[in-house]
């Protein structure tokens, strides 16, 4: 089994964390999906990572689909709660954390365009999503150790990956100071092996043609 990743990607990181937590061996292949020679072509019609490649089945793209598949082939430990309402809560939190990351990616790309083409209104629109999304995470965590129930779920994985992605790409947003409960959550989980082994790092990407 192979997983195509990019080293900064919070979406790939969610999958990488789950692989480690479930002790599933999987080779990780590093790609730069923004570059012309990306290996995503022919594997994901959307040209995005992460993509899981396994003999005998078609490539699985999108982190949520990959994690669902990993849950099927290796159910323990499970990252989605049993109860319908808690499962929904965990999924909503995952989507909020992913959505924050989507907005961060859009700002990063906008800032990589030449100065005269950048839209401040567009950047501000994405920042608003980041702030309201982070507020949502904070409001749902309260002073708990885990987002849902008393278990480590996909919500915790997605939120943690999201927060460290903010550190990497939007360090000017001081979420630790704004939301002390998220900072406590980060402190609580930051020494987990699956997180330490998958810390995000930047990649050099080709300049985009205007
Ligand atoms: N919803 C997707 C998002 C994946 C995504 O946005 N990946 C980015 C890297 S962080 C990508 O490959 N972008 C390349 C592109 O949009 O061309 C998931 O959860 O897997």
C-alpha cells in the first residue's frame, strides 16, 4: 500500500496519523501537487493529495475517503464514535478543521501571486473563515481533553493537524493566545508519537503562471 503525500499537507497528515495509530504499514511517497510534474495525474481527477494506492482497487482520493477505507480494513482503534450523534459531531469538527485548512491554502496561494494581482478582499474573506472556524473548535472543546466523548477521535486528529498547519502557514494568527483551551489541547497531545512523526514541513513549489 502506498500513500501519496505532500509534507506540509494537513489532509495527508490526518491519514498519516491514522496509519500510525492503527499500526498499518504504508509507504509514503512525497509529491508536490502544485508542480507540473505532479504524480497525482491519472490518480485523482482533482489533482490533489492525499491518494492511497493499493493493488486490486482503484486509487482512493480525499482524506475522508481514505480514512473511511482504513477504518474498514483495520477497525481498531476506531476514530469514529459508535453513537450516531457523536459520530456526527466528530465529522462536523473534522469538516470545520479541514475547512480552516482549505482557507489557509487559498491565502497561501493568493500570497504566492505577484503583488499587483493579489486580492485583499479575498484574503480577508478566507481569514474570516479561519477565525470563525477556530472559534467553533474552541467552543466545542471547552475545557475537555478530547473534542468528542472521552476518546481520541478523528475530531482530535483533524483539529491538531489544523492547529499546527496554522502555525506553519499563518503564524501571525495567534490562536494560542486567543483560545487558551486550544493551546491546552495542543499541549496535552503534542507528544503523541503519531503527531511527532508527522510534523508538517514546507516544500518549495514552482511559481504559478499568472
Ligand atoms: N478535501 C481534500 C483536500 C486535499 C487538498 O486540498 N490537498 C492539497 C494539498 S494540501 C492539494 O493537493 N492541492 C493541489 C491542487 O489543488 O492543485 C482532502 O481532504 O484530501
